[in-house]
C-alpha cells in the first residue's frame, strides 16, 4: 500500500547499442548507479525490436536511449518504438531520453532526438540529454541528468484537493467509468485514503480499496 509520494522510484533503463562495454553501456551503468545511490530501484534492459514490453508497467520512470550510427538512432530501439507494443506501454509514463553520439549538440537535437520524440508526442519527457563519448565519465553530466529526472518525477505528482495526490494511471482508470460512477469512486477513494493515511492514489490503492472489507 502506498502511503505517500516519498515511496521508492522504480526506473527502467531501456537502451540499445551495437557494442558491448562501449560508451552506452558505461553511461547507463553510471546513470543506474547514481539513481540507486539516491534511493531508486533501477533495472536495465537492452531493446529488441519485437520484444514484449508489458513489463514496463511495473516502473514509474522509463529512461530510454541509444547511440547514433550513420545518422540514425540505433535500430533496435527505433524498431521497438515502431513495431512492438512499447509505445502502448509508454502511455502515461514519465520518460527521460538520452542519445550518445559524436555530432554537435545542435545537430543531435534537430536531427537525431526527433527520431525518438516523434513517437512520444503525448508523453511527459522529464529530461533529455545528448551525451558525447568524451562526456560519458563526467560525473556532473550524469548528476544533472539524474537530478532532472528525479525532480520531474516528483513534480509529476499532481495535487488535486488537500494534500491527496493521484497518479495519471489511477485517474485514467477512474475516469473511464461513466461520470456518475467515477464521482462515487473518487469520493470512496478519498475516504479510504483518509482512513488509511494514504496521500498518493495509484491503481494499486484502487485494488486495495476494492479488496478492503468495506469495499467501494
Ligand atoms: C559506425 C559508427 C557510425 C557512427 N555514426 C555517427 C553519426 O552518424 N552521427 C553521430 O553523431 N555519431 C556517430 N557515431 C558516434 C557514436 O554515436 C558514438 O561514438 C557512440 O557513443 C557509440 O556508442 P557505443 O559505444 O555504445 O557503440 C558513429 C559511431 C560509429 C562506430
């Protein structure tokens, strides 16, 4: 049961690279380490164009990125966005983007980053970074990226009445019911949250409330 919005952030790093132990591998290890040191739960997964991405439901934040080869973002990540169910499971997720590439930042922002962002028009992008190979070991670059992700994540908790906060997923579930019912569900959840000292309502809280002896 989630009692407040200080709960541990769960982040998944989805990445691709043609190389093993190259700059992208080193970068994601540094990002993961920094996030973990700050208290987050972090996993990483190398993208495959046709994989099943339903597992990202478990995560609050999806950090995605890859190198650029011959002016195109590495193919398994682009392929996953084009062909798999990744985009569907990214809906309502907090996202952070990175690219590793050798081009000047302005070019990378205008030519490479849009190759990812065109698929993410409706997503909340917490942070995006272009990282050159010589910056991979720069602690300040990693620190800034992680800090922006954490700050954006904290801001994604939207206060809606008192200090009670609702995740987008919970609101979407509630608002998919006819207005009469969704108002009743909301009222019941507010009461349940107050009784149980909960300040952040997620789909799990909805399930807990339904399963509670009083129900909803
Ligand atoms: C074959 C190849 C092609 C590349 N093409 C580009 C490119 O078109 N634009 C660019 O900015 N960087 C390019 N780069 C630089 C890579 O994006 C950069 O070195 C990246 O950090 C490599 O990541 P990796 O070590 O995980 O493979 C290329 C590198 C290689 C090896």
